[in-house]
C-alpha cells in the first residue's frame, strides 16, 4: 500500500514509462536499494529486493478500511490457532498430501501435548489485499486474498519500498504520481 492519498477515481491514473524512463528508474532504484539495504540474499548473492518501479495507487478510503480490519483479523487468527479441534479437522486432509503442512500440524500437536511453556506469544501477520472493481462505477472495495502467518519476512522491506518510490518520484517525476502521496516513513 504505497500511495495512501488517492481517491476512488484512481482508475484514471495510468503511469506509462518509456523504455528510457524505465531504464533510468531501474538504475536509480538499484543504486538507492544497494545504499539503503533494500536487498535480499539469493544463492547467487545479494540482489535488489523485488519491487515495482512505481507505486501502485491505492485509494486512501480503502487503505483505511484495510488498516482498521487488522486487529479483528489478528484476533480471529489467534482464536482459531487455539482451537485444536478446528485446526486438526481442517488441516488433516491437507496434511495427507502436503509434507510442509504435515510437519506444521505435527509440531502444533506436539506442542499441545507437551504443554505450552510460554506465558506470552506473538503473531507476525501479513494481510494481502487487492482492489475489487465491480465495473459498474461503484466504489472500489478491498478483497483480502491472504493472511500470511509464516512468510512475513519482507515486512521490514515494506517501508523501504515506500522510501524507494518516494526517492524515485522526487528525482524523476512520473505524472500523475506525486511523492507527497506516499505515506511517511515510520521511525
């Protein structure tokens, strides 16, 4: 969610970069990423983290809706994770054919049997949303496509992606996008 001050008429925004602009953005972005730790380790070495060259407009109204849902979904995931009957009923069929799920379910049940020894637990969740356009002029609506409870490793890179987009837009404008619409960095 990199552009938080966009109205529902964002449908009118189209960013088209020429080959030269895209090459310029890639060069600038790669240098910025290397200098600011926006990198990931691959078997071949450090690489710039995967990211779009320009931010994706996302209506502020919908962004607020999604942000406001986060605590409720967090409580739901927490409650479900503590319901062993539900977990086993719904994951056992998956575990029959998925080795990764089988191991996770085994760990879950082993911990339950041994008893949880921690007084406190922490969930790091990532919720992914897409915009739904009914095509009839109705306001855009968020559609949650995933709550990820495992692959949250790029969470630390999210703010760097926003900072990268702000940097690129401030150095080389891509109308109609405006760096003022990128959310501020959190420190």
